[in-house]
C-alpha cells in the first residue's frame, strides 16, 4: 500500500515564554523554534512518559531472561557447614561447582577441607542426578527459559503497540489543534464581519431603511459569535496543553501548526488488506504464540504423568591432598512415590481445555480483524468522499454569504437573508473542518488496523 503526503507535513513547536505577571492565566507567548511533524512524533517516542513506563518492562524481562540463561552456566560457590554430633564437632569448607544440563540432570563437585574433631583432611565429593522419565529432556528443563524469552517478546510487543498508538495520538492531537485554530480564525472573521454589519444596520435604522427587529437580530448574532470565539480559544488552549503533555514536555509549552498535506492512501482490496493485517498485526502474533504455549503445556502435562525415576551417582574420596584414599561411590536409581496422581491428571485435562479455549480465541480474533479491516476501509473511502462534498458546500456557502452581504450593503437585501447566510457559512466551515479531520485520521487508523503504521522490528 502506498502513501502520499506524509513526509511533507510541517509542524512548528514553539517554546513557552514567561507569562505576564499581571495575568497568570493569559496564554503563553510563542517561541520561534520550529519542529517538523516527524520530529514532533520522534519527540513523543523519546519522551512520552507512558511509553517510557512500558519500555521499562523490557529491561525487566531481559534481566529475567539472563537469569534463566545463567541456570545452565557452570556456577562456582563457597560451601561451609559446621555442627556438633554426639561424639565430636564436625565442619567442612570448600569450593563447590554446579553444572545443570538441558537434559534435566545436574552435577555438583565439592572440594575442600573436612574437620571431624580429631583431624583435618581433604575431601572430594561428586554428586550427579539425571531424571529418566518425568523431568527428563529439554521440554521440561527449558520451560523457565522459554517463558522468560516469551515474556521478553511480549514486553517488546507491548512497547511497539504503544508506539503505534502514540503516533496515532500525536496525529489526532496535532489535527485537533489545527482544527481548533481554524475554528478560532473563522470565529474571529465572523465576529469582525458581524460587527461591521451591525454598525451599518444601526445607521440604516436611523434613516428608516431597516427595522428595529433587523438590528436586534444582527446584535444577537454578534453576541453569539463573541461566545463562540471565546469558547474556541479555550478549546485551543486546552488542546495545546494536552499536546505538550503527550510529547512528554512541560504543559506550559505552546505550539503553532502548519497544515500538512492530507495523508492519502491507495488502499488494497478487502481480501488483500486482511492478509496484510494477518502478517503484520501484533495481536495476531501474540495469539499464535499463546496457541503454541498451550500446545507445549499439554506436552509438559502429559510428561508429568510419567513416574519420577532418576539415575543417581555419588563419589566421595578423603585423604591428604593430592593422595586421596578412602574412596566410596554409589550408582543407582530412585523412584519417588506418587502421592497425588489425581492432581497431575487434572492438570493435563486443564491443559487440554486451555488449548481449546485458545483455539476459539484465535478464530474469534481472525473474524474481528477481518471485520475491523473492512470497517476501516469503508470509513476511509467515506471520509474522502465526505471531504470533497463538504469542501464544495463550503465554497457555495461562502459565495452565498458574499452575495447576501453585497445585496444588503446596496440596500437590495434584507437582514434575515444575510443572517441565514452567515449561519450557513459558519456551519459549512465547521462541517468541512470535521470532514478534513475525519479524512486525515481515517488514514492513520487504517494503517494502524493493517499493522503498518510503523515499521515492525524483527522478531515481534
């Protein structure tokens, strides 16, 4: 899908100057420091606080993954033990090394000094354990690492999804400020025009050319225009504060905006768009991973039904280093008693149920994505059509108002016709601003639904 008019949009970010001390609620002046639309989005991606909080979970997941990787590294440690028996005191101290294997087994090697109350001697001890059935194999042994890696992927996905929604939020706020600024300009022009017409109407009233009703009508319209202008200015000020917070900046910073070219798309047909969404949407990838996890949990639960049989081997040698004597060793099997097989069978059954539930969720998500894609495609096409219609209506209302005002000034038109034309023109401007906003945001929302609003990193 191709886009047009994205990189040429211009957004100017102007920093706040100190407000006047005599009017602490006055709008902050604007600074001449420009910032493009792309740079404004980049600023939000760097400084938005909610995004930074989400990205913190990535570092936490990376720490967990490193800890699980370290489980299979050769790990040395100091070992000490001391106590008193019925006949003598006993103590040992030395270095113990542990190595875990992906097969489920582990080996511990201890070397140090042993004191038994009478003498000291060197001791070497080796203990090896290897599950044969229940806990054997990488499927069970690597499960903590697999979960940690899945947690890291989910954290990265959450951060990427937040970035996409943040880009949309910046676009929405940016467009809202532009729309509010245009509304302020329109209300100012309307008030200025009505003020002149009201003065002209009062003058004509003195000569009997218009009635007192016409004068009151225009005075009422003028008062309503003043109210609209004040409301529009308040809305613009609030939007500027919210936009500054969205960028992660001080809420007292102020922005001036230049209208960018309308974001235009060449949308694919619904079937192609659905396939594109399936390839790029993060929620689809997350659902497929959940399905894979459910299948893996079934295999682990079935493995857990097997007897707990372990192969063990112990070797111990004491003496004077390096001549170790008094060697004892043991090789054998252990079978742990099965105290609660019902719980393990219930766990396997729950895993099967969970798999069925996830399968239904994946199927439902596919239908939801298909519906969402088709809906956004319709919204985009409708918004483009509505924008063209409202632009034409605004031109017609402007020509009607111009003609009505000219006839009124020449004394050939009445105040009712002029008043109706003024109201129709104001409504047409508001409708076009709404349609332009809808058209621009519909394009961003379509890209978000397709999963192509931002380039997706590898591995997500």
